[in-house]
C-alpha cells in the first residue's frame, strides 16, 4: 500500500516570490552603495524566483 499525500489545489508559489524578493533586497542592503541597489536586488530576486517556479519547479511536478 503506497502512502501518497492528497493533492491540494492551493498554490503556494507566492512564497517563492516573497523569499526571492526579500533575499534580493537583502543583498542590495548588504552591498550598501546606494538605495537603488536594494530595488535592483529585489527585482532580480523576483525574476529569479519566477524562473525557479516556472522552469525548475514545474519539471519536478512531472516526476
């Protein structure tokens, strides 16, 4: 008898976006050159999270 978890319809992708955005903003704060790097870091973190959710995490659903 296999123990499979029931499939849920809730999408928790927003957690990846939130973590990516906050991590990018934190890196911008650590660079500590100008405030614009905080915004650039947040944007790059968001885009990295979007890539992860749409490309890398999607392939793990098929497995």
